[in-house]
C-alpha cells in the first residue's frame, strides 16, 4: 500500500471512472445532500453506503458527512433530531428511513498538529468518551476506522474522494484499520466486532497488522455498555452472514465475551460442534435473509442460549426438587440474568425467547384438546420451528416434530381424529405429584409423545 498521511492530497476518482449513480442512492439521502449544498455547506455520502455501491451491492443505509454543525443541520430540516453524547449526530427522518448526518471530525493522531487536544475526553485505558471536536474532510477521513469505510462521494462533482487508500483495499478485498490498529481498538473496542462483521459480510481478508490484535484484545469488550453490545450482536448475526461471523468470532476468541455461558458449553461439546442446534439456527437465519423473509431476534437468542439453559436445568435438577415447569422457569431466569451482565437482552427479546423455550415442554402434550388449543398460542410457530431445529440432533425431539408436522398437515376434522383421548385420573383425593429425584434423562429433552 502507498504510504499516505494527513497531508497527502486525496486520490480523486471522477464520475466516468466509478460506478456510483444517484439512481442507486436513496432519494431521501439525495434530498439531504442537495439541501446542504444549496445552503452553502459541503456534503458527501460516506461510509458503508459508498463502499457497497462501489462493490455493486445494495446499501443498507446511507450516511452523510458535512461541514455543517449539528445545530445548523437541525435548522435546515424540520424532520431532524439531534442525538448522541460521545459525538453529536443529526438524524433526518423520512417515514421509516433515517438519514444520519455527521459533522466532519477533527483528527488527533500522529500527523495532527493538535494530537493532545483537551477537547477529546479519554478514559485511562484509551477509550474515547467524548469527541465533539469538528474539523475538515481530510481530518474526518483519518478519524474513520477502516480504509474501505473512508471513501466520500461528493455531491458537488459526483467524484469519489480517497484520502487513506480505501479504493486499493476495496479492489484487493482487504480489511485494514487506518493508523495504529492497537490504538484504534483501545479507543473503541467495538471495532473488534466491526472488523469481524465486515470480513464475514464482504468475504474480505485481514491486513496482518489489523488482524494480529484481534486474538488478544477481546477483554476490552468487557468495558463496553451491555446495551451497545446488544446492538452490535444484532448487526453481527442479522446481516446475512451469521454462520461465517460466528466462526470468525470463535476463531479470534471474541464470542466468549458476548456469550460466555454459550462459549463454555461449546467448549465442552467440541467433538459435536458441527452438529449443534446453534449451527443450524445460524444457517437458517442466513437462508431466510437471502430469501427476504423476516427474522425474529428472539428466536436467534433462544438458540444462542439453549445450551446454557439445558446445562442450568441439569444443575438445578441435581440440587432441587422442582417440577418440570418450575425447573425450566428458574433456569431461564438464571441464564437471562447471567447474560445481561455481558450483553443486554431487552424484554422485547427475552420474554418471547422464554416463551419459545416453555413451548418445548408444552409441545410434548399431544392428547385431548391441548394440541388444538396450542395452535392459537401467539408463539406457536416459533416454538414449532425451534422444535424442528432440535430434531436433527435429538431423537426424541425428532419423533415429536414428526407428529406435529403430520398434525399441522391435517384439516380440522383430521386433527380432532388424530388427537388421542386424555387419560382420566381416578376419582379420589387429589394428591400432589412430586418429581422423582432419581430421573436420569436430560430434563430439557422431551420424552416420547405422551399417549
């Protein structure tokens, strides 16, 4: 790679020499770009949107960089709100689409005349806590994380501007951090996850200097707020490359900092690793996204934490005399509380996840009116799909999944005929049923279908 610095003039790729067209850019993003320009400000499309357009991909979102301050952007758009404490951003909302507008940031690296700027607030470990320092487009480029994300599409002349060698890395299929990799990872440890996500999503390889710290800096993620890690987890696994992302996270020993209980379980089952339910769930997620089908994050979390749930149930069963329902609920609470100390699990995901788990027990009852009533459960389909995932690695679950698959294929009359009559209990004084202490089977695995 050609040696470049802050003072090196950018490589300018004129409109005839690149494939970006306004036709492929969101009309709302184009509207924001032109309004900023008409108001006398410089405005460029930047980041993943430019990268994906140059690769012939459809961008997920469009971000804009400008020399206008957030308050100035706010005055231009009635549908704008300002967000962020670490760095102020303007969000211009058009229905469900949000165009993010950021002011050019100042650079405080080795080539900067202001490398010790007091305006950049840092923690003792190097993390940037506050960064509301504005600068030029050249400085902004050097403040970005990866070279392939530091390309600018200038609405003024439709050229692509490259200050850091991003075009060369894009053509070479290379993930490279701008500046010193270790320093960048310390400044924002989430870049560890972003590096893996881009490598998996784009199929790129790592620059050796960018890759080397990945193996040893996972502990930095422990200092990131759990809520932010939850957002990153969704980006990691809902981007269409969940399986490859998972494998890279484990390869660089990062997965355990997101899901420590799951990593521990996978370590115990290394010899069966390729056949785990989790692998099937991740592959299924990628397949659904490729077909344009919706994804329920709660289902994915249910798969990611299924093995820790089973392990916790086994531990509780050995120590407490609980019925199956209480056993599962107690174990689920422990698993959730343990997980949220590392990466947040909002209730909009944790509650449906726990319902999916609970349905694995309810699906075992296939007598009387219970199957018909269960079909009306709002999470039935997710619970049934989860049972199908389990079927590949669990013989008892496979028998049960086969029964439900045949049952769902019947009409109403056929379903009534297919359900076996309930066994009536003998009349007499009700007795409290206690779970035998000596049960040796896996409490999370269903028995053969009840008759």
